[in-house]
């Protein structure tokens, strides 16, 4: 499994921004309830949790003093979580960017009231993408030093395959 490509996330964000812009320009009117803050809090909370997991996991993989070794199955689950969160975060970045962009060109009172939630959602979603990519990269196994003995290398050397 390879690292998440930034180009994939950019394409997802741009597609979500276009869809959000089209939907909001078609269905937005002054009678709608205000933009909710719960998704913003949820995205920000996930970003904080994944950033904490990134720091903790990296320390455990590097076997820093005072840290227990990490279970490989937990690392695999973190990688899956990070890949999914990065993509979902990119979609939310696009959706909030499209929404915020449309709200800033509107001169209505309802649009002005929804701008703070849209900007906060954009920032929280971007923080989730960054934290997810950090977690994914924190789960990588470090390269082994060249001077470390590898039983497979000795076997291949003895067999004359080098």
C-alpha cells in the first residue's frame, strides 16, 4: 500500500468545490437555518485525535525511552484511518471552499451570518487532511541502518548471489 498522493486529494477537493458551488447557488435562500457548527467541531476533533496518534505512534515505532512497542495491527488500522480521513477531509475542504466562496460573493444577511461557520469548516477540514497525512507518514517503518546484520544478507552472500 503506497502513501496517499496529494494529487488525489486536490482532485477530490476541486470536484467537491464545484459540486458545492453548484448546489449552493441553486438551493440557497434566506429562509434556510444557519450553517451548523457540529461538523466543524467534529472535523477539528478528528484532526486533534489523529495528530496525537501520529506523535504517539511515531514515538512507539522509533522505540523512544518510556514508550511501549507498537502492535503492528494497530499501525495497519491507523494507516487505513489516515487514508480514509485524508480523502474525507479533502472532500470537506472542497465543499467548504465552494460554500465559502459562494457566501462571500453574496450580499445577503443570511450569507454574512454563515461565513464564519464556512471558514471554520474549511480550516478544520484542512487540519484534518494535514493530521491524516502526518499520521500516515508516522506509521512508516524506519529504514534499517546499513551496518545492522541481516540474516538474509548473510545467507545470500554465502550462496554467492551477491
